[in-house]
């Protein structure tokens, strides 16, 4: 019987490179003032560990956008809903990249 790559590495659910699927998050762009970088705020609702009260938790991620060159040609604007995916470290703070724009912000 031939062994699959997942059986040889001992980790189920991984592809042949052994990395698995990257984590993804959906959030709102809160800042696009940097070159090739946007700040994405991700909100999630979770119960408090001890008291059980539902609370809204907020985390900010710096995400890399290859074709975003502020102020010359900003491709992503503040208020856009984007999907970010985990990637290898791009800089000191950046470990995420913008995978796709889900919804553009309404023009005021």
C-alpha cells in the first residue's frame, strides 16, 4: 500500500509541502497611509472566560498589498472590507497579506 505525504509526515490535513492552509480573517481597512501596507481591524465576538458575557474583541493587523502605492495609486481605501491571509514575515510587524477585496467602501 502506498503512503500518502500526510501519512509520512504524521500530520493529517496537510498538503505535500507540509504547511497546511494559511489562516484567514475578514476585516475593515482602517488606514491606507503607508506604501504597500494597510491596517486592517478585525472584530470578533467571544464569551468572557470567567463570566460568560459576550464581548466584542478587536485586533489590528498590518497587511501587505503589492499594487498599493500610496499616495500615487491607492488601490484599497479606508472602509473597504478585505480578506487577509497569513504569510511569512514581510517586515517587523507584517505577517499578513490582502488576499482579496470583498466589498468596496461607499463613496461619500
